[in-house]
């Protein structure tokens, strides 16, 4: 797997390079600003990118805007946001493009290297990896015509765990129910969101994106 990194903190940037290299993942570029990151992606598209939200020159949302731009130029490019901040405006655009292969983790909440690597691999494979705190903050402002309104409380719990990237077995363990029950909840979620079996794209990912972009 070939990865590009956009992180302005030199120690963290080099630490990520070392961590990924040790795990057998090739880091083809490590930029400290949004412009260099976009140029590197254009020159040699990687399998996935890891991007901080706040990069030079403004140190506001340059990294996240660059990630959105990279996805526009290279549709489907897997993006894992790794930041200390939750920026909801461009995050909604990134998560809501319907392509999958997105993740948003908070630096201070990444407690184990193995979990970070698992999240990166899951995003690179077209899945999702969302920190629960990110999900909570992104869902604070709900529209009156919330498309999730038809879901039951249990279905919302299942969908929230899906958004974190958990499989059915882990969801069943977390909710103390059987895998069969989880499967039934997921089928109901798909039906209520109008995701038919022949829907273009991975229905699980599309359901998560609908949930986060509501």
C-alpha cells in the first residue's frame, strides 16, 4: 500500500512515516502544506492519504479543503483525516460525496497503533473509520427533514457503530445482541434509506454516508 501524508508538525509527520514504514506500508510523500500535498497527489496518485485539518498557510481548514479538492480531481481517492479538530463544513462535503473510502480520527483519541493501522487499511479498501466524538459533533445540527427520522433508536445505534467501521460481530458484541439481530437491523436500515440490493456502490458505506451527511 502506497500512502501520502499531509502534516505540518515535523515530529508527528516523521513519526507517521516511521510507523507506516515499520508496518510495511510505503510512504511515497510527506508534505507539510496543502499545496505540496496536492502536487504530490497529482504527480503520483497513492492508494490513500492521511491529512491533517489545519495546514499552512492559514492553519484553519487548509488540509481538509485540500482533501476535498484531491477527491474532486481523483474521484474515490481514500482519505483518512487525522487531526486534533473537528471541522464540520468541509467534513460534510468530504463525507457526503458518496464515494466511500473516508475516515476521520482525532489524534488524542488514537490510543493504539494497531487500531490506527486497521482504520487506514479499512479506508484504503473503500470503507469508513470514524471516531465516535467526530460522529457526535457532526450530528449536532440536524435538519428538520432528517432522513434518519424513520430509523428506530436501535437502528441508529447500529448505524453509528457501522460508521465507526465495526463489523457485524463487533456490533453484536457491543450491543449485547445476536449477529442475526444485527443483520436484521441492517436490512431494515437499507430498506428505510432506499438502498436497493443493486445500488451502485457498497450499501454499507452508502448508509453510513447518508447518516453522516443528513
